[in-house]
C-alpha cells in the first residue's frame, strides 16, 4: 500500500519536472513569432543569394559561348553549353599555361603558410609564456604594425628582393610575407588560453622549455595552428598585387597574376576568364570545407583570454 501510494504520488512530480526542464534541455528559448521566423528566413535567403550568386554565375558562364556570355538580356544558364572555355587553359602548349600557374600558386602558398606558422608559433610562445624585459613593448610594436597599410611596404620589399636577386622567382612571393604580425597575435592569444598547469606538470617530469613547447603546447594547439595554416595559405594563394610586381615570365607567374593576362587589350573572352576563375577557386573551397571545424574552434579559443 505504501509503495504503491508513493509511486503514484511521486511519478506525476517527476514527469512535471521533466516537462519543465525539456525546453531548456533541447536548447529552446522563448518562442519567436511567425513573422520574425519568416523575416529571418527571408534574410538567410537574401544573404545566401548574395554570397553564392557570384560563384554560381561564374561557374555557369564558364560553360557559355562568347556570344552567350555577353547576350542582352543576360541568361543564367548556358545555351548551348560548351566546355570550350576550359580547353585553352588546359593546353600545356598554349601561351596561357594555367596548370603551371596553378602549381606555382600551390607551391608558394604551402611554403609560405608553413614558414609563417613556424615563425609565428615561436614568437607567440615567447610572448605568451616567457618573461623578459620589454615584452609588452615588443608585443605593442607587433600589434601596431597591423594598422600599417600593406601597400606601404611595396617599394621597400621590392628593393630588398631586387638586391637579393629574387625577382621573377617564387622566392619573391614566398619569403617577404613570411613574418606577419597577425599570426603572432593570433597564436599568442591561443597559447594564453591553454592551462598553465599542463606545462608545469611537464617541467616537473623533467621536460625543458623546448620539449614542453614541442610535446605539450603544439599538440594542444592543433585548431589554432591549422587555422593559421589555412588563413596564410589563402592569403598567399589569392594575392594579386605583389606577384604582378615581382613576376614577369609566363612560366613563373602565379594563378591570380596569370589570369589577368587572359583579358585582351580590346576584347574579353568571358568564358575563358570565368573558367580560369573556377579553377582558381577550387583549392580555396576544398580547403575551407575540410578545415572549417578547426577554423571555428581555433578562432573561438583564441578569444578566450586576452
């Protein structure tokens, strides 16, 4: 009697508590009105069209004929569809070796991102964990360089590259931007968010500062490291102005600089230009899709502690 009575009296209480906690457990907040949901959906559709529309237009135009790409009124879909815009780009014997430019861009982007990340990690760890005179001043000077426009360094960098004999070589694209201040600031914020107790435990186990950095800090910083690698690669891969300054031969051009010569002096073959843009955008899109989770985590954790 007592057990039955107890179960019959407590069960409604438990179900009531569960029902009360259910919205919080599912992450539901206050219900929004139908009008606000419709407005939010319309906003998402508009933003999607703004960001995806140019990519879709570029992709479809690359399969149009030259007349179809400039027809009035413009049409979204190619009619007839043709891949003629890709043929001169994939012909290795043509004057526009897009495959060579593509490989040059990949090589320069990978080399630059590795060097940027390695130098930034060492400098950021010193600023985040080591105590030395003038550390705050050094960090302030590094941050101050972020506010200097990049074109200010064009002439000094050009004179340095010329004096070193690196003009018209990929070294001129890889090395001048290998010491960026953003990477130091980004990784310094990330290293500062790591628990100090982990490094102290490694030191108690006999690890020196370098071993702690290699075996403890870097493995824990994979999201931040991979984020900086991706951002550095995309910055170097998409750079147009600096390669145009220092690269001259068709065989040494990077892809953004090479695509600029696809435009004629008086006419523009839009399907060919758009086909080159499609080829150029593939690595950036694939890299972002593969690394988007690490990018989000790396950016979020770098802002936990300033």
